[in-house]
C-alpha cells in the first residue's frame, strides 16, 4: 500500500500536467498584459503628465471654408519643449485661429490643449515654432509662437494668424478662415517687419549690391506669390555674404 499511494499521485500529476501548464501560461500572459498596461500608464502619467494637464480641445462644428489649422487638421508626430524639457514623439496639431497647440492623449480618444505659457518651442510638419514675448526695445510688439523659417546669424520668422469671416451662402452660414502671415527679420538684436521687396532691401542695405547680384545669378525674385520661399533664400544669401 505504501508503494501504491506515491505511484498514484505521480500518475495523477503526469496526467494533469498539460492542463496545469496551459493554465500557468494563460496566467503569465494575463499578468504580462496587466504589467504592460501599468507600465504604459505610469510612463505617460509620470514622465509625460505635465503635457497632458490642459483642457480638452473643442473641435469646430460650423460649416467652414478653409482651415483653422497649420498645414493640416490631422495629428502628426512632433516634439514640444515644455517647461524646459523636451517631449518627443507626441501627436500634435496647431490651431492657428485660437493659437492652441493640441496633443492627442495616448488612448487616442481625448485631444488636450497644451498650456501655451509653458511651451518654449515645438516642431510640427517640418517647421519649428518658438515662443517670443513682446519686447518694444527689440521692435517686437506681439507675443506668441513664431515659425522659425531660417536660423543663422540672421533669423527669419513668420507669425501665422487666421481671421474669421462669417457669410451667408444660399441661406447657410459659412465661416471662412482667412490666412495672414507676417514676416520678421531678426538682425543685430532687432526685429524688422517685412512685407515686400522694398522692406527687405532696406533691412539688408549694408550689403545690398552683392545681395542683388547673388539674387540675379540664382533667378530669385521677391514676388508676392512666392514671397516666403524667396525670402528664406535671400536671408541665407545675406548671411553668407556677411561672413
């Protein structure tokens, strides 16, 4: 009898082993999933928590022409310098009309407004925006986010803005978004608002002869239809000639 009991137990364990192993495997997978979920939660609520402290973003519901967003109303990957710390790989969009930088919460359900006062700079759709405070001593009269189009000894920046115009079309109210872009050249500690070729030549008058020669050689003209693209090249030319 003494030999029968251990043999019976051994037989029982061998017979039950596959089911027991499957149970353990399922429990391990479940535990791993819980752990991963907790790690993800801790990651975004510890390291990234400050970025997600803003209010929920409210989407436009009216009939619209044009767009209130920079480049696109779809979220795209970018980064934000927030309170001096850089947060990479965020899903971002920039509402120019409301001047709101928006990020998508990791659950991909909630859209959160990142608090402007803590944003130093951000990168979106191939453009870097920097936060500037108005400074009358430097000829800067508007605070906000400025698109850094060229960053050398001389800087070229654009301030993007949208205004709303409500019109009636066939008994329907339609909101039109009208784009306004103001360009600034930052040279020798001062910001110069430039709207046309004459303004640009005035800012760069200390090297204007060589600059015009370089522009003619490269077939660059400061026309309204391509003003931004040409202005970036002209600013880079000026920096090259000034060094």
